[in-house]
């Protein structure tokens, strides 16, 4: 909030300036507002999960279509970072699930996969049908998680080692 307030205050100090002249100030304030909005949404999700108030909004949707939509921008980013992001979608049907939560989960997994793989590494996203169930997999050739710490991956804010710092995220 301090960043946004400072940027807005600087705009008030130059009331005759054009929007073009202050585009960098406006852009910085908008970027910070977006970051805070995302953070607030994440905190609300955590609070709801803690109080068992997480409501799932289930709907029927084509799983492979959602996955392809979510993966596309990550494929572009992977290409820029000289990483391979391969997609093999063969589920081919609809599922009854919370589309927003599946989207959120995919974004988190793909974001982490990109952060923790090196140039030349690969990330693979697959969907398939197994025993009347949809199986969605995100795997990568990055640093991975040790066998002994695998059980902790669902603990809130868990990081395996110091290389996975708060500054790096994920």
C-alpha cells in the first residue's frame, strides 16, 4: 500500500503533467495493486481452507481444453528460457470439478516447474483416463524433492531447502 500511496501522491504533486509523462508512475502503482490483489485472494483462500469454508463450484468442463488454455502461456515462457514444455492430452472428456481450482493448481505446478528447472530441462503435462478417473500429471526434470521430504510437500509454506527462498517464490 505504501508504494501505491507514494505513487499517487507523486501524481498529485504534478497536477498539470500528462498521463504519458507519468506512465511509469501509473504502471508501477497498477503493478503493485495487482500484486496486492493476488496476495489478498490467496490469503482469503487460506482463511477459507482453515475454517473449512472452502466452497467448491463444480461444473462440467472439458479437461483437456482447460489444460491447453492454462499451459499455453507457460509454453511461451519455457521457450524463452530454453526449456521444453511438452503436452500430451488424451483424457478427451468432461469432468465435474471446480474449474477455477483446477486452473489455480495447474498454474502453481507449472510456475514451480519453470522456477526449478534449468535451461535445457523439460516439463511434461499429461492427461489420461485410468479406471474411469481423470489423471492429470505435471512432471519435470528439475531438482526435485528428496524422498524423505516428500511427505511434507502439502504442509503450508514448506520449502525443502534454502535454495528455495521466499525471494524466488514457489
